[in-house]
């Protein structure tokens, strides 16, 4: 059972930043960190069948539908070092994840993810000319949602926007997209995806057959 507290984030950008902080705090315990975070959400009504706003009852018989933002979230971590389940990392933060798990799940980093698995065998390690290790992108993707009631300032802001937009005869923004990637990771991703002739993997701990595969790719 997670102990959750209402949060004072005023907008979804603040929710995203606070989510990253919560993850980094947890991952630091196992010498890991967040390298990327992305979300694609839409404003909707969510029933309390699996979870509910703080203080409300979770039940299949609770037919109340609450204002929420739902969609998909993607995480990118430095490594697979992780203690417990993803929900453990979110303890205390009112962010709900559903189906999903490890893998690309059509993430914003799918290009580098596919490039890595096309070029390399994940069983071995590879190095750049400079000696840096090329690591497999560690990605997770989940369905997710947050309840506006758990973010009172966000809920108030949305109510004010709705009122102003009604007066102005305009629609309230119903979607939200966010993407953040660590600056160094973003730079190396770009090099890795497009500079196939840069001899990125001239050193390898792999056997001869794997090295030949790499040489063939880079010669093409």
C-alpha cells in the first residue's frame, strides 16, 4: 500500500519535473539515475476501479469518474539496477502506472533503441574509440494517469482556464506532451544513430563472429 500525499504542482510541466525528482531520489539508492522521461497525456474522466484520488474509495462499485490526465509514460534509465517494482519508486507521489514494462513501447528513443539492437548483440559490451562503453538503452513504458484532485493547484488552474475559455468561446487544451533527455545522452544518441562510418565500435569483448557482424555493418 503506497502512502500518497497531495502535491502542489501548478501545471503538468511541474508534475513532470517532480516525477523525475522522485525517481532520481529512489534510483540513487541503487547507483542508477533517470536519463530520459516522456509523457503523452489527454484530459479525461477515470473511474476508481484500480486506484482513486487520495481519500476516495477504490472499488469496482465506485462508479464516480474523476477528472484526470491519462495516456502513456516512458522512462529511460542509466542501467537495469533497480530495487523492487516501479511502483516502489513512486511511493508518496500520486502518479499511477498500469500495463507495460521493459522495452521500447514506441518511445521517443525508439531510433537509438532499434539501432543498438540491429548493430550489436546485447550479450557483449562495446567501446568507442575514446574508450567509453556503449550501453544498451534501458527503456520502460507504461499506461498512466494522474487525478487532478491529487494536485489541487493544477485542478484550480484547469477550472480557471475552462471558465476563461468558455467566456472567450475557446476550447481548454486537452492534450499534453513532454519529453526530456539528459543532454549528454541526447548528443551521443544522435552520433550513434547517424554516424555509422565513425568506427563507433572498434573495440569489443565479443567473439569473432560478432565482430565480423559489426565490421560488415560499418562497411555498408
